[in-house]
């Protein structure tokens, strides 16, 4: 428990900054909705002049964009991008910071196993993401209620919001996997940004071409807001795929880290 508390304290500043950032982004974007709703017909006419491939790439659905759920589904794509960067950055730094700061060998001299060390770090990262998502969920729901232009199903909006946590879990696990495989990571940010943006671009290309198979290669497309709005549920195959990636990445990371040589300073 002491290690968990120590890690939470270490992540505290980052968690506060990212939480405030996500809340600020969703408040800013949803505050634009009343303007779109007032000029709905003109806005739809403008969108209809744009190429269909472009609309698909940026996640715009003309039929629903002027409703609060449709507009939120559109802006959520960019909110999830920010959340993925937070999670990837967190996952990559879980173990790499010990090597970078040359404290790994000191940590392993303590009466704790490697499994306990990794578990404590993962638990602290998970708690940090949970804190971020609880606050974000509350902020997005309150903001949506404040700017709505009619009745909507809050449960669907909350289901879309919760997928932020699912996406973050996947990227945190991928970041953790990278931190175990790469022995020396001088800077976490380039790896995090490069990985997240690569998956994001793959998702945009897949939406543009209409190739459904590409969805399997990017976590950003595992949870389709349009599907959630229509069916009030998640797509089972992608939900299980995401869970499989998280479990596989973490299990393999445990195995590799337990056998890896930690060089003394």
C-alpha cells in the first residue's frame, strides 16, 4: 500500500493537469453547441458541400450533428485523443522512469518482489485514470444538460463518455508493454505521441476508405458512438478485443519484467 500511495503522489500533478485539461476541452467544445443548434439548417447545408470522405475522416454524421448526442459523439473523437495521450504517457512511464532516474536497482533491494512493484505501479496508474474519468464523466454530463436543445437519453451520453476509460486502459497497457520492451527510454512523450497519433491516423484512414477490417487495428474505432446511440450497447467483438489486448499486454509485461536484468548504477 505504501508503494501505491507513493506512486499516486508521484502521478498527482500529472493527473490534476490532465483532468483539468479534459474537463476544459469538453466544456469548451460543448459550449459551441447552442450556436450550431440555432443555425442547424445552414450548418447542415455547409456540411453537405464537403466531400463524404472528409466527413467520415473527422467523424461527422450530418443526420445527428445538430442534436446534443450527435454533436457530443463528434467532439468526443478529439477528447478521446487527449485521453489516449494521457494514458499512453502514464503507462510508458510506469517502469521506464526507474531506469531513467537510475532508481530501479535501489527499489529492487527492498523486501518486495518484482511482481509487487509492478502491481503497485499499475494499481496507482489505474486509480489515477479512474479519478480522471469520474470527474470527466460528471463534467461532460452536467455540461450536456446545460446546453441541450431538447430531451436526450443521458444513459447513452454516459455510455459514450465511459468509453474514454476503456480506450485509456488499452493505451495504458500498450505503454506499459513498451516500457518493458525498451530498456532505455530517454523521453516518454515522443513515444506516447507517436504511438497515439499513429493509431488515430489509422482510424481516420479506415473511416475514409470504409474498410471495416482496419477498425481492428486501432483502439479509437473499437467503440463507435453512432452504434452506441442507435443500440444503447457496445459492440461485443471489439469490447472483447480491447480486453484481450489489455490482458495480453500486461501479462506479457509481467513475465518479461520478472526475467529482465536490472543493471546497477
